[in-house]
């Protein structure tokens, strides 16, 4: 009824998209998200969800075509750049993904999801220091983000900075004491440090 009065109402379109997604009608859900972007073109969460729906429909190429058309109309739109970044990341086109995410952050420097994604892309490119910087920025924006803790901890593990990784995982377990992934990573850190008893306990807990 809300959409009958105002077909472009953002909240109603978003909720309809979520309901249709739950019902499995992904194409109709995508239509409501496109409706939102027509009036709110820099809406990053909507752009992110839209690309996810297209991937689940196995229509990522179609999504790419739509997004590139939108980019021609508005080359600096952060939502368009984020959507492109996600598509490039799903295609393992790391350099292109990095450029797109960097453009997003020029306009919206504190978007934690883009900071995390760019950190991940940098890590895949072997740019460990840049990746660490982005994960730290994401934590500064959202100090309780478990993904930022975990990804930063993994970087510390790879660098052999086990004590720093240990602190991150222990802090994360305080907020999420039943995360088997964190216990597993904790076990790997203890194993690398030669603390086998603690490693076994962490693996058993996982």
C-alpha cells in the first residue's frame, strides 16, 4: 500500500526486496533495488545487495553491463563504483577492483565494508602493508566488526606477528565466544608459537 502511494519510497522498496529475496523471487527483488537506486544512486548497501542478487541468479554479466551504463551517466557515483568493485572482485580482477574501491573511499572514506573489501583485495595483490592499513581503518570506524578483527589477525599470522594476532583473537572471543573460526585460528597461532597444549584446547573448543 505504501508503494501504491509512492512507488519510489526507499524503505518500502527495500523491505519488499528483502521479502521477495526470502521468497526466492530474486528478479522482482532486484527490480525494487533498482527502483531505490533511481532516486538514491549513491546508496552503497543497496548496490551491494543488488550485485549479490544478480550473482545468485547467475546474471553477473548482465549486472556488469547495467553498472557500466550507470557509470557512463555518473562516473563519480560511489554506489556504481562499489558495485563495479564487487563484480571485479568476484572475477578475481584485483587491480580493477582496487581502483573502483579506492574511488568509493574518496567520496565516502569511512565506509567500513569498502575498507574491508579493499583490504582483502590488497592482500590478494600481495600488498600486505596497505591491506593492514585498511583493516585498521575499518576497525577505527567499527571497533566491534568481527570480520575486521579476523582478517587483520590472519595478516598478522602470515607475517609471523603471533602475539599481535593472539590479542586480536582473544578480544574477538570476548564479543563472540562461540566462533569456531576464531578458535581454529587461535589454535594455529598457539601451534606456531610452540604452545601445543593451548593449541589442542583451542582446536577442541572449535
